[in-house]
C-alpha cells in the first residue's frame, strides 16, 4: 500500500501494524528503515543484482564488511531478523523474506552506529583531536553542576 505523505505520528501508527517494510524506489537516505527497526519492523532491502547478493552472503559468512549496491547499504550487513537483502526480480525470494519477517518478529533494534552513545563517541573523537579540548582542566570546570569534566568522554583512544 502506498500511503503518499503522512505525518510522523500517522507513520509511527502504520509501522506498529507492520512486520516488514519493503524498500522500493530510490530512497537511499530514507529514515524509514531505521524507524521501522526501532519499532520492531524488519526491512526488506533490495540489492541491485545477483552478483551483489553473492558477494554479500560470502562476506557475512566470513564476517567481513563489503561494499554492495543495495537500497540501504549501511544496513545491508545486519542480517536476519532485522534486514533481509532481497532481489526484487525474484518473487520467491521476496515472499520467503516477508514470511521470515512475519515469523521472526523482534521488539526493537537500533544499530549501534545510530544510537546517541555512538554519536557522542564520534563527536568526542573529533573534539579531542582539536586544540579546544587540549587545554588543562581548571578546578571550576570540574565543579559545575551537571557539566562533565573537560576531558570526560566515552571516546577511547590509545
């Protein structure tokens, strides 16, 4: 069902009724797959050709990341039950993936890279490499209520 444009609240309501989202068109930067995963909705992620499917399956077997051309490339390596990479020209494969998504529901999943902690870690990694974060901490910096010490971060480096 194509619902045209809906308000975010209506979209969330629609997602709560789904077991999967099927990627169609060319929305490579669409937030819909992530919204769906966060609400327990699997993503059927189309890839562009049979070669990419074979490369992707081999990479998952070897536990390596590879570059394949799927609708949402960052999510392609997540695998079942969250993401099913499918060839839209193979209706049997699409139906199989849809059935698997219905049978293997999950509560919610947000990949680490999209969680607030990961964003903070990346920001701190950038800031700790700048002069702004290299000054010495003053006593008043560490005593302010609710403000972490100037060198505090979740960014770890050797």
